[in-house]
C-alpha cells in the first residue's frame, strides 16, 4: 500500500469484467477509498485470507470459478469478516434474485447498468461515504 493510502478505507472490487472493475475503482477512489481488484470469488477469498483488510466488497453475481452468491456465503461463514460490507452488483433484476443475494448475506444490491450516484448512494446507506 502506498503511504498516501494510509488511513483510507479499502474496497475490494470482484468482477470478471475488467471494464466494470475499472469503473467501480474510479468511483470508489473519487469517494476516498483505496480500491483493489479481483477477477473472481476464489481470487477475492485468497486475497482476504492473505491478511489483507477491506471495509467493503462490490461483487458481481455472474463470474467464472466462483460466482458472487457463493462468495457472499463463504464470506458470511467466516466470523473474521463479520464487519465486512458486501454489495452485490449484477444485471439480475428479478425480485427473487435480490432476495437471494440479501438472504445469502449481501448488505446492498446494485443493478447494472449503474451510475456514479447510485454507487455513492449505496455507500451513504452503508455509512461508508467518506
């Protein structure tokens, strides 16, 4: 971590689409976060298990290797991550999908395509807007 990042909250962006990772990273950095990226749930879990810390994770639903729902469930099984805020980001718009994500342990749900304002609103709802 760069010395300029000391004290900044950290967000992990988990999505197999590089473009989405870059868009979310830019929005999060503008909001005062240090943002790091993972391409799938396995990589994100490995990053967390390595001792790295995050305050927030934006996770895509549909990814290879491990999808977002499986990632959310795995995170919620581990008491070490009980304070980690999870936001599902997906094109899934059906009500039962939203319900499934929230029941799995997601704190919030953002539908693609999203805007900067939507992301900032979710950060504010979670008490994380810096």
